[in-house]
């Protein structure tokens, strides 16, 4: 019997072929998950009452399923997280939903980081437009990268899934990334699950007020994110101009 060759014993051509095959399988699997699981999941999440009935019918498995949904939401970046967080607050109550979201998104972020470290830039490009990826290139060379990432994850409204994918392209330590990508998401999750929890308790006025505050914070977050990206993008272009001169 022939012994199986180890990865480092394979030729460069074979390694590239296997990597490409694995990459294509992952992309196809992601598309499959989005169509079969993601779309129905978002549809359920948009109707919190239906979502609660569905989750409650699964018992303890409902919580595990909800964690799995949050993992999927991070992996398949086109799935929106907001409706899922609100629906979770409605189904489980504010605090429980927040804890489950943090666990799921933490696991999802870890998987994203490891997958990007393995597949590289082409995986990020498969999920996000090139211009959006290029906006974050300043994170590769910024001396205050870790602090900037902490700020970007703390602010509601920033594209956290894009940032999580991009982090795999940087030299950030795995442990630092996990801590930031998991726990710095809490402020954004907190607002959404709190709104859903208020809806579940039939405190509709409170839910509406909280939701309006969340939307306002999200709008401010989008503006702050745009400012940070433009500021650092300008610094990078100015530095490049000086080097050319």
C-alpha cells in the first residue's frame, strides 16, 4: 500500500490545485447554506412571533440552533445580523439572547479568521467588493491597528463581518482578534436584543424608543466609520505621494 503524502511533500502545483478545490467547495457550500438556511432564517427572524414559536418548539435545541444561526450569519456575510438579534431578544429575553449572540458570533469570527488565514485574499474577495476591501488596507500598516479595530467593533453600524474577514489578512495576533471580535460586538448586540426583549414583554413604546436609538447610533456609526476610512485613506495616499516625490 502506498503511503499518503503529507501536505508539505506535495508539489506546489498539487498544493494550489487542492487549495483551489477546497476554496470552491467552501464557496459552493456557503451559497448552499445561504439559499437553504440563510433565506428562511431571515424570513423567520423578520416575524419575531413566528420565530419565538419555532424556537420554543425545539426546547434546548432552540438555543443551540440560535447559536448556529449567529455563526452562519458571520460566515455567510450577506446575511443581516440585526433582525436575528431582535428576534432572539423576543424569543429568549434580552440577556439570554445577548449571551447566545456573543457565543455564536465569537465562534463565527474564529472560523472566519482561520479560513482567511488558509485561503487568503481570494476568500475575502468572494464575499465583498474589492473597493470595500481596499478601504481597510490602512489596517495592515497602522501602528494603532489593534486600537482602531477595537473602536470599529465597538461602534454600531460598522461592517463588522467585512472587518472580521479582513483581519485574517493582517498580522494581528489570533488571541487579540478573538477578544476584540467577540466582546467588542456587545454594545451593538445589546441594543438590538434589548429592543426585541421589550417587544416580547409587550412594552411596544419602550421597544420603539430603543429601536430608534439603535438606528440613530447605527447612523452615527456609519458616519464615524466613513470618517475613519477617509482619514486613514488620505494619510496613506499622502505618504505614497511623498515617497514618489
